[in-house]
C-alpha cells in the first residue's frame, strides 16, 4: 500500500541541478540580448537628434530595419536549430549580436547604423528558437512554463539594467552615450565562456538530442490530446494543424503588445507624459523589473495551478487570460491620469504584457516536438513583420498628432484577443484513477 507514494516522490526531485543552471544561462543570454537591443531605446533622444533631425518617423524606420531582420532570421534560425547543433549555434549567434551592438557605438553615419541594427536583429533572432529548444530537451512538461518564465524574464531584467547603466554613464549634455553600446556589447564574451564551461560532455550530448529523454516525460501519462502531432510527422502536416495556427495567433498578440511598449515607451513617457530624461530612464527600469516579475509569476502560477489539480492546458488558459486583462490598464495611462497614478498603472501593464510569454512558449514547445525551433521561428516572424511595418506609421502619427494615446489604447486590447484564441487549444483527457 505504501508503493504509490514512493513511486510519486521522485517526480519533484527528478530534475538534476545542472539543468536548472542551464535555464539560468538561458536567462543570462536573454538578458544580454535585451541589453544590446535596448541601448537604442535608452539613447533614443541622442540618436534622434544626431541621426534623424528630431523626427520620430526616422527613429521608427531604423527600428523597422532591426525588426525586419529579426523577423526573417527567426525562420532561418528555426530550421537551422532543428537540423544542426543548437549548442554551437547559440554561442555563435550571441557573439555576433554582441559584436554588432558594440560597433553601433562606433558608427557615425545613418547607413552604418542601419547595418549594425540589421546584423544585430538577424543574430538576436537565434536566441528564442535556441532557448525554447533547450528547455524542451532538458525539462519535463510540467516544469516548462516555469523555465520559460525564468529564461524569458532575462529580457526584462536586461532591459531594466540598461537604462540604469545609461543614467550612470551618460553625462548631462549627452556625452558618453556611445560608450553604453560598447560596454553592453562586450558582455557577450563573458557569457560565451560560461556556456562552454557548463555545457560539455554528457550534458552537451543531452542538449544536442532532438527529443526529450525518456525520464523527462510527464509521470502521470494522460491520454492523448486531440489533434496532437506525432513525433515523426512532417513539418507540412504541422503547418496544416490547428495547434500551429493557435500558437501563431497567440504569438502575434503577445509580441505586438510587448514590443510596442518596449520600442515606444521611452517616447511615450517623454512626449505624452512629460517625463524628464532622468525620470524616463528610471521609469523604464521599473517597467522592466515589473515585467520580469510578471513573466516569472505567470510561469510559477501555471505550475501551481497544475499541481493543484488543473490540467496543464486549463492552467495556461486561466493565467493567460489574467495577464491579458492587466494590459487593458494601458488605456487609463493613455488618458493621462494623475501623476501619482501613472507609475503603478505602467508597472501593472508591464507585468501583464511580459506575463503572456511564459505560456506562449509552452504552446510552441508542444505544437510539434521534433520541429520546436521551426515553430518558434515562424510564430515569431509574423509579429515582427507586423511591427516593422507599423513602426514608421506609429512614429508618423505621433509626429502629426503630437500624441501616442490612440495607438496605446488600440494595443491594450491585443493580448485579450490572443487569450481568447488560446481557449481553442485542446485539453488532455485525464485517465480515471484506480
């Protein structure tokens, strides 16, 4: 009679400690990724004055160049990561994007600036297909939302550290703003060394496997989920399946909301809410710290609900709906509430906007196990193409109207649409207990 508890006990302790260290390395890579990306946002005032004659539209066009490169490189990254060695692709991509970020601080022409942003975008696109594939290969189903939340929260931590670094380095007249790019770009070399030290031998071979090892499948094997894709199915069949299209639409809505605020919040704070340069940098730091907490809490809450008796799919749907509702608080921000209310509203929106990623990546990991990186690449491409097309329009509308408010109010509803689409994800039918 004591056998069942003994059989269940190893489940929680079955994940070796080194695998969680790998997740934290993914966190650091994503942190560096966003630091290299956000250097342009935190120095936007100086870039706009030096390269764009003070026009928001010009800033939007350079942001679009980065996003187009990122979008299409995600497709290439997805196919390469699924086919070749993810361990070496990851470190190689990080070195390239770090070098592109560093050289951004050395250029003096608009053409060179665009080239650096294009190379940065193309190399950074490898981060998510690589990281999501690694998570799937080393962790079991019930722990993936938490692991996704941890590694992706590096984005918000990196984005929070960058404005603080800019505040410390940039002088009152804008001097030394180029040094921010150089310092952040150099950080990639440290990560590359850590990755090669930690991931070697049997650990490297496990990460390089296409499929999860048998010990990592869920312990309470539920009956098959409807519409599930078999491990040996072709990618064409994956594209024709319902799961892929749900993942694609959820990715579109989550990414559009988050990256709108990532790219334009510094301009919104200055143009609409009259923040000073120093106030804007500190508000950005708070925004990304709140986003980090939102992402990790979404992953943790999903895991807790699953252990409390919810199916994995239902737990994800409840958490995703909650994070999307938080994004609606961007509407009162656009209406310029009392100054004391702006900061808490912006922080809650940050938590909601980033919180959607933990479960969005979990959907991608389950859409087609053998094609995880390709699914992530395609699902990531669409929102970036949409954003790249929209950014010059957003900047032009802000130049003409003098405000970002109408755009903010429209974007606030986008994640809610994604959570509604996610409700169509099929759930597993639990086996009756005996």
